[in-house]
């Protein structure tokens, strides 16, 4: 079977780690698989290169930044190939460009347009282990080297798995898999043996750092099973895969609790209560290139004005405030309130489609814990609430307990899904 | 005019150096030239990468070594482009492969086969400064990344200058040019304003480190004028160019004194005095992939045996001895003597073609200095002698003085060549 494995920066942080990863790859190869490996830059390499660029230029051009940063994965790929060669197998490293990772031309945040894996196919057919530098590709239009955005080696791996017709894609990192909640916050959190693509998308979009959103989207679109697991143990991790809803009647209603402490809330006060006022606010923010998350428009109070609140990434806070201040003349608001001392907790599970009362359970749990809810948003399979950042950990624990997810250990398995 | 400039590792050792080099490049651009720059890896980067490889693998595959090492020039090229962009000009970096440096497939020591500079031409026509990662190319047959051997960025620069039809190629380093002898040994040594390709070839082949042999060979074949100069000053350096011998009647007989302390001498003792014995010795050494330099075969002594001495790079000493010891059965010699405490001094100048007595002058000078000559070899424009390494500096000084080359300073210019 063809298999794609991806190893993150912490798995190849130094020579000893690289040799250990090489052994794991060779073990997979010796099970009879055709192995393609995607690798990130070693440990802090990318940060060091960013620092170097900063020393040279306050505002480096994105094209040159990509040329610089892609050196990191090139080095780790070559070193990993060397280590595998020492174990009696032949390995060949390829840059993203050589591997046929064709992208859009947006430097620093390019999208994969196509994979043309001719050189990889040849190498696999010759019995070689293939090592591909992650996070990078080549622009279809300009033929320049591009990067896919930080952490996008996961996406490279899933895209290659789809293009090569691999049976599955393994994403190795320093965590054991996807958990029902962050174990650093919830001691009773436990590993989820398998999770559907949609639930994983909600987890990733709402603060779970384990897989990148684009990677999960790609896996869902191409139906690639992804095994998220630790490179530091042989334990199984979490399978992210298509789960037939019919098979999942025995599943719990809620799959996991995600949280995010990197959002901020902006309240636009005193907006004249007229048609199009809200549209004007959000057009202003969108034109500044900012994605917003939750939105609440207050009921109009006396005086004919209303207040509009929304959340956005903290990193976009300054830009959004500038844009709104510049547009004050046309929007007509009286004040902006910015608050980055907030946190978002999200309760996620496909079971809530068929089980009413999930939000009631969540809100009651938060109330009993004495936590005030500032905003609410929902999707078909998710309920998110905004709380004071000081209450966030308590809120995560309260929800985890309320849905009966606490376990004394992994032995008390949370769900059987027929696997 | 099109101009190619090459900057070595010490010229781009850190962010401050890179910014200084960027200013020099921009100054050339603002003189109205189309500028292509070839850059080496920053300072110790290549050594650090070699060290990293050594930690991972005792004997890394050459293909992967090239993949690893080429990251060095990629980084410096991108950083240099960033620095130029900050000075109000547009610069684009290219890898060797992108720049069209097509090579043989011998990893670690590939030869340039062709330059297809389509992307460089386009960038120059759009008014950009072009930065090319030196020392690297892409194999014509395998499409894999290759390196040209250490220090070969000079060759990349000259090859690009030829392919682009550049008016000249500037090689920037941390020395002021080519000197009549190593100024650390001969206080009266002075800069040579211009030197012919053949003399420069002899200088490079006999220990002058300033330009690599292959670079000079390429420049001669393609008739590219090369300006060797310091990146730390604006002083003119040395022009390596075609010099009409008719123009050079006023030139001194001797152009410079080169020396080399990295050779060793092997004496094969007791070789049976029969036809083909010498051929067998040198075939053995050649089959081990070793280039030899000077050769002396002693007159046959009584007993029907002879001794054969030759010199070779010290780094090949162990390999040569092993090969000869393995062949002792067929060669029939009785003993090998290895001596790496030797040094070679070479007196170089086209003038010796038309002036007899040069060797007599050299040998007399060495004799008067009390220096014993161990071996002698000559070319049409060079006399080399092998001496004890402890006598080497004295030998260089004696020759420099004997040919009237000592100057009190650069003001006492050594030669007018009509330039």
C-alpha cells in the first residue's frame, strides 16, 4: 500500500531525532509499503530564518521571504534522506517544486492548485523512500518558489496522499492525537479514537491546534483518512475519516470541547438604526482583509441607535480598529470598544443534529459554574460561547463534565464506533 | 552594459555585511548597468551544514549532500535581494537551477555544461537586479540539484558573464587583488594591476588561492575579463584578461611568485629497472583518482632498481599510499617514503618565454639563501621547485627579491602595461 507520513519540526529537531524518525520510516517501508514522507523544517529553523530576514530588512518582499524560508525544509529533507540511506534503504529528497506541488502565486500563503507527482511516482516504482520538503511549492504562473503558510506541511502531506492514491496519511507530531478537550485544562480529557471530517473541521476552526483547517478541508474533499499520532510512541492516535452517520447511532452526542483564547471582541456603539448600517460596518472590516467570527447586533435602544459586536483574531485587532475609525464619518457610530480579555469555548458533535437540548445543557452548566456568557454562535454541529478569558478554563471543564465526557483514564473508552 | 558581480561568503557574513554589499550593487545599477550578482553562502554556513550532515550520517550520499548544501546560497541570495529591495530597486533571487546553470550529474563536483539564462534575461529586461545562488546547478540528465565543488561560485559568475554577454565579471572577496606574492610572507609584495589568463592559471594551479582554476579556465575560454577586488574598499583590484604579448614587451619577465604548502611527496624506492615500471606506478595512482604534480625518476643505481618520486595533494596522501601498497606485488618496489613537510615555490611570468636565464637566477637566489632544492618542474611560463617546508617562506622572499619585484609600497608601481 502507498502511505504518506508527515513529521513536524519537533520530530526532526536535531540529529538524534532525525535518526529516530528514519527508523520509524524504515519500519513502515519494511512492512511492504511504498512510503512518501513530508517533513517540516527542523525545530526553530523557520524562526531563526525569520529573525535573519528581520535583521536585513524591516519589510522583506514576500517572494524573497519564500525563497529564504524554503531552505529550512530543504535541509531537513536532505538530512532525513541521509539517515534513511544509512539504514540500508535508498531515500531521495525532493523540494516541493520537484515533487510537483503546483500552487497559486500568493507568496507566503499560496494554495495548492495541483500535484504532478511524476518524479515521486518514478522514485517509488524504483523502490525508493521519497522525502518531500513540506510547506512549499512552485507557482503555476511565475514558476517562483512559494510557501503555503505556516504549518501547511500537513496540507502538503494530505494533498500528496490524494495525488498518489495513498491508503492513508499519518501526521506525526508531539501529541498523542485529538483529545475530547485540551488535557492541560481538563485532566479527564481522553483521546478520541476516530472523528469525522466535519467535526474535525469545527475543532480546527475553533481553536484545536492539532491539525490545520486547510489540511482537514483537503482531506475531506479528497476523502483521505488521516491518522494523527505521536512520533514519540507507538500508540495509535486519532483517525480523521469519513464516518457513516448510520454507523454512529451509538456515538455520544458530543465529540469534543474546543477553546480559543486568541480572539478579541469589538463593539461598535451608537450606530444609527437605519437600513444598511450593519452592512457598512462589516464591509469596512472585510475590505481590510479581516475574517470575523461571531456577530451580535443589539436590539435598537431608545434614541434610534444600536450596538454591533463581533469577534476577530487578536492579531487583526489594530487593523480593524483603524479601518472602523477611518469609516466613522459614513457609519456614524459614536464609540469603539475593544476587548481582548475574552475566550471562546465550543461544544462540538454531529450528535446534536438529532438530539435537542444540547445548548440548554451547556448554558446550564456554565450558569452553575457562575460563568457569564457574552456572546453565542452556533452551527449545525457546534455551539460556541464567548466568556471572560479568566473563566475560560473553568468553562471548558464545566462543559466537558456536563456532557459526561470525563474519564478516569483512557481505559474508560468514551465511544465505540464499530472500529 | 551588462555586469556580473560575485560576492564571497566573507562579504555576506552577517546582516550588516549583506546591507553593505547591497549598497555596492545598487551603486553599480545606478551607473546604468544591468547587474547580475552571484553570491556564496554566508560566512560559516557551509561548514555548519557539513557538521550537521556529519552528525546525522557518517557517509552521506552525495545527492543528498548537494540538496543540503545548496540551502546556504539560497538563503544568502534571498537575503541580499531583500536588502536591495529596501534601497528602492527591485531584485529577484534565483537558485542555480532557476538561473539555468545546467551541469553534469557528478554530485559534489559537477561541471557546468550549459547556461540557459532565459529567466535572468527576462528579469534584466524588466529592469530588475538579478541575484543568483552560486556554487549550484541542476543535472542535465537527472534534473537533480548539483554543486560545483567548494569555491565554485567564482565559476558560476564567469559562466553567467559569458552567457549573458557581460562586459566584465567582478569577483569581490576580502583581499585587494592578485599580488606578486603573498603579502603575509613578502612585505614588499604589491598588487598586480593586470595579468593574462595563462599566468593567472599558473598562479591558481600553484597555490594562489585568490581565484579557482576552473574559473580562470572558463574566463580564458570565453574571454571574459575578470576584475578581482575587495568588497571592503573602492580601490581597483587586479584585472585578469587577455593581454596581447606585443603590448607586453615593456612588462617584467616575472609576474608573480606563488607558493603551496599543501602538497606531499611520495618516493617509491627499489622499483625494478624495467620497461613499464614507471607507467605501473602512475597508473596505480591515477586509478585511485589522484592527480599528481611533479615527477622525478632517479637514474638507475647499481642493482637494477630505481626510485620514483612524485608530489600530490596532502589530502590524497593516505589514499595513494594504500593504492601503492596494494599494488606492491606487481610493481615490485621495496619501500614507500612519505613526506608532507615540503613546500612548493613557483616563479611565473610569460616573459620567460623570451628571456633565457630565469631558472639560473632562481636557483642562484635559493642557493645564496642556503635553501636545498628537492625537485624541479617547469612549464613554458613557470618554474617550480620543491623545498623543505621550513624554508618555504624564505624561498618565496628570495625569489621575489631576485627578480627585482620588491616595492617599498604600492606607489612604486611594478609594471606599466599600457592600461
